C-alpha cells in the first residue's frame, strides 16, 4: 500500500517520526546523499528505468521520420501524451516508490501505478492551475508598467532606449514567473504522495520551498550543471564557422541520458518533499 505523507498539521493523531515510521537518517540526508540514495533506489526498482525507457524511446521515435505517416493532429496528441507521461506520470510513480521506501512500506508496481493513475485527474488540474498562475500573475503584475508607459508624454523607448525598457519589463514579468515556478515545484509530490487537492498542493509546496530553499537551489544547480555537461559535447566548435551540431545519434544519446538523469532528480524531489513534511 502506498503511504500518504502529509505535513504534520494535517495528520490525525501524532505526527512524530516514529509514528510515521520515518528514520532520523531520512531527515538528516543532504542533497548529495539523496541523489546517491536515489541511484540505489533505481537498482532496487528497475521498473522505474523500464517505464522511463519506454517513454524515452517514444520521444526518440518522434524525432525521426518514423512518424511522418501519421496525420499531423495525431503526432501532436502523441507528443502531448509522452510529454505528460514523462514530466508528470513518471515523476508521480517515482514519488510513490520513494514514499514507500522512506516509510518502510515497499510499494509494488501495481500499487504505484494505481496511485499515480488515481491522482492523474488532480495532477491535470494542478498543471492547469500552475500554468495559469505562472502566466497570468506576472502579466497582471507587469500590466501597470505597460499602462504607465502608454500615458507618459514621451516614448520610453526613445527616452531611455529599448534595451533598458526591455530589461525593466523583463524583470517585472520574469522575476515573478521564476519565483512562482520555484514555489510550486513540489506541488506534484504533494498531490501524489500527500493526496492533496490542486490548491492545497500549491500551499504545501510553498511551505516546503520556504523551509528547504537551500537544498532545492543546490539540487537545481546540480541539475543545470549536468544538463550543460551533456549538451556541450553535442556541438563541435570549428574555427571560422561557429558551432556545428554533431551527428544526430550523439544528440539522441545526450537527450536520452539527460532524460534518465531527470528521473534521479524526480526521486530527490520526492525525498526533499518527505523531509519537508515530516520535519
């Protein structure tokens, strides 16, 4: 059975570590410890790699000419399904496995898929809510600046130059956009592992990113560094001709390895979520 792990304020009865069957070692793990633990987790649960491999193979096929026989709308649907399956469904399945391991309750493949499938409607609502929030809120925050520019007696672009106007406008939109992405990052784990609704998942994620800001930022830095290390070898600098892409096979391998590593990050996100809600 997949355990449901909520924040202590939402637990009926005692919410201590002993009653939740969570060891102190779990709460004391650093980000690097969580990443090493995640790699070991995949050796114990090869189904994670198998499921991820199927979706990665589908992604590689979509990048070839093998899908040209399909009508364009069908290709779009397949791409949307594989994207959702990889970004959300696999992350949800990994979260169920992590929750079981950290509480000493082994989760079977069937139980993990059942919980992930049961939470899919809530996850869809959550994704829609997050997309609307990260797009609409920054827009409304930057709207007064746009209106102010429209009523000024002089054209701001002519007065201070386009680069400065673009930078100010970008800050008013991009900064809130990135902040909301950061604050809502653990919402999928809250929705699946904690069985919260979409709005409550955002509340829990906001709380976790407030208390565990340093761990999350370190994990993001490691993820970005690994992504760059995989991307840079796929291009060869040539003197006088700029950067030339290497063979498609190498690019495909790089993309596949990067996607597999994202599963490691998903496990670490679930681990940090559990740390955040039981502490």
